[in-house]
């Protein structure tokens, strides 16, 4: 089954856009492969839960995350390494969190593996685009995301030749 | 206030499945109610100060950030207030688009509240998550309707959250007709889901507690008032102009709440779906009236728990009314209209109904067109006083037959029935220093 690479984030909150940008850039590199690139800009978690249910195959979420790492660092968290804390009290008028959305989708029958490619932001200032610092890291992050996709797909992508940064 | 020999101490520190922080405190000693309090402990937000120095068209974008779920309502209400201050008259096309915009927000907000926040109470589960296991089809339907509401808002406003296309005097960008056509198709497709929502609502056991209060909403001579109208009181059966809103809200402070309280002709009043349906029942669409009959709703209802049912009735109204309005737009088409205004000194108030009740905004601009004063009075802040009065009335009635846990649950359900957005309700206290 296809791997779905889903970019999450907001285009107007600084480095929160990194998931959207990376998946958009990945699109050309996976053309002709079973990998599907989806960009979910500014979606709320309930909509994400709804849209997850329509997917077949494993999911790799690409998002900005505060992991307490150096800004610009990334981590690939495969499903077996991740335990999301679900809080019933997190459901409010303003919607729900990512953990609750995933749990909701799970309980509604979404059984595929979900992995996370997370990038530590430099800044999340409202009304700003991706920071210059993170833009400078994009080629390295492209390589890391490509490697992550290849790892999850079990082989090299047939697209453009692999480019590895130092 | 006797209720046999029960001694209860209920202290719900932050009620869940509402937005923001509110505590419920109840103490009874040997069947006598000693204290019933709804404490609001949110910090002030200072939005009314944030808009100082801003230009007229900037104000609505900033104040839409007061709330993520009512962002459309805050934006449209602020636009109406700014237009009143500057003497701008929007075109009929703009008004029609704003009405669509408003109803999109009602669909997404009511669906969220009914399915994700209220229904778990009635089915005895902690949240929507267990419901997804036990009633997956119900939750899938809820997600589908919520997404429809979100996409509807984005179709008119450019995006679901804090839209950017609407402004003072009109729209920067017209919605695309093919997108509206698709929306029309999806709304029609949602009719069976709406009917199923009525069926589910019919099975909910609504607690049978009633207290007559004053119901306040907008009233419009020509239609069910959501976008426009005068301020109507069920007590006087009369309207006052929106410009006189301060005579309606009569805000005052109490020691246990950072939210200001309101009262009009009696010690508290009710705003929201129940107030609107009570006050304007005859103007609901026939499909919504049929839903009300099906749900056993008779206006006026004095049962605050019926606010959930009133939200279902309004969802039906908005779906059918949106279909009709979209047909009007699709038949006539949309023409480009450049939004324009002249910055000048002035003061104006605007009001819309938002899902949680009547909302007021008021702005003053100086000669250069810069904002020098702002005021926003949110539905939840108007309702908090009424919720506490309900609690004070219901606790003695519930005490004889309920355990402490049952009483606590019914109080939480009561608060949630009002669909409060507590953090939005907190606005700045006016402080005057006297030398």
C-alpha cells in the first residue's frame, strides 16, 4: 500500500510551515512512485481525523514540533517509538489536539501505522514566513525526509538521484 | 432550601469540555444549601486595548482572534461596528455573502458542541473518544458535518480560521462560483445526516428542570435574526436599537469572576440558541419547525438544558437556509465590488448573533481614522450570571434525589448546555484612577 506523506502546519506562523514546505518540495522527488504527498495547511485536528479515515496505507506526518532539541534538528519517530498521551479534557469548544485526533481516527477504524518526521523550529512568530535559518536548512531536511520515506518504503526512490549533504 | 440530611462539598476545579477555565463550587449541610458559585478564573485578554491606534480595516482582523470558533462572528460584528462609525453602507450582495458566512459558522460550531461536547454527557461517557468506539457511525457523521462547516467558511472567507476576504465595505475577493456550486451540492447531500442528527437528539434524556428568565436576542422583521436586527427582550416584548446595547448589558463585577456579569429587566438574562428559538420561533424555516415538533420542543422553553436541542433546530435551519441563499447567489452570479471607506472620526456599535448568543462590538475613531476606543461584549459573559442563577435554583430541587456525583454531573451538564467559551468572555475592567 502507498505511503502517505502529510505536511501539517500554518503558513503564517514562522517555522510552523516547515511540514507544508517540505512535503511540497518532496512531491517532485516521489513522482511516479506509490508515495502520495498531501499538504494539510491550517486544518483543525477534527478535520485531520476525518481526512485520515480516507487514506489507505501508512502515514508519515511531517510537522514542526518542540522536542527541546537544537533549532533546525529533526527526528523520525516511527510508530513503535511513539506513545501519544490522550487527554479526555483536551476536547473543548476550540477543538482537540493531535493526540486526541489520532486516537479518534484509531477508534473509528484507522488501523494503519502513523510515523512522525518532526523538525525543531527556530521561531513561531505569528504573521511571519519560514525563518531564514530554517530556509537555509531545507536542502538537508529534504535529504533527511527522502531518506525517511525510502526507509519506510523499503527502498530508494526512483526519482531524481539522491543528494546527501555532509 | 431543605433537601433531607445531605452534606455535600462539590468543588469542580476547571469544568472540562468547555473552552477556558471555570470552577463550580457547591456546599450543602444537612440538606441546606450553603453556597452555589460559578467561578470564572481566566485572565483578562486586553483585546479592546490592542486595537487602539489601528486603522478601521485592521480592527476586524485583530478582534477575530478573540475566538477560534467564533472568529467569523467577531470579524463580521466588528466590521458592522466600524461601518456604523464611518457611515459605510454595504451592498445587498455583501450582506448576502455575510449571511452565508454567518451561517457557516453556526453549522460548524453547533455540530462541534452537539456531538463532541454535549452528547457524551447524555450517553454517560467521558468524552467523544469512547463514543467513537461505541457509536462510530455517529462520530463519523459528526466529523463529516464539521468538515462541511469548515469548508463552507473557507469557501466564503478564504480560509476556515480567521478568514481574510471580508472587510469594511465588502469583500477583497469574491467566492468562486464553482466552489459555491460544490458547497450547495454538499449541503444537499448533508440533509440525511442532519435528519439523523435530529433522530439522535430525540433519544437524549434532557433533565426536566425549568426556570423562567429573560431571553435576549436580535429580532429582524423580515427573517430569523442571525446577521442583523434590533435587541429584543422576552420580558418587554420590545426591541431597542443596537446602539443602546449598554442599556441592555448593564455590566457589573462580582468578586468571584473575572468575567463581567450582565442583567437587563431582571437579575439575569439568557442569550444563545434557546433565546433565539424562543424569541423568533415563527421565523424559522419550515424544516426547522418540523424538527422542533419532532424533538418535542415548544417555544418558549424555560429549560436551559434544551439549549442543546435548540442548537439542533438551528443547525437544520442553517443548512436549509444556506441552500436557499446559495441558490440565490448561483442564479444571480457575483459581481466584483471594490470595498472602500474614508477614514474619519466617528463611533459606532454593531451586533450579530453568534452560536453562543448576541455579540456586541463598539469602536471609536479619531479624525485620522485611528481607533481610540473599543468594547466587545461576548455572549458567554452575558450568560454567566444566568447560569449561576440556574444553579442556585436547581441545586435545592436536585438535592433530595441526587447523590453528590449526580448533582456535580448535572451542574457540569448545565454549564456545558450553555456552550460557554469562557476565555472569550473575559474582557478588561474599566479602571478609573481618581487623584
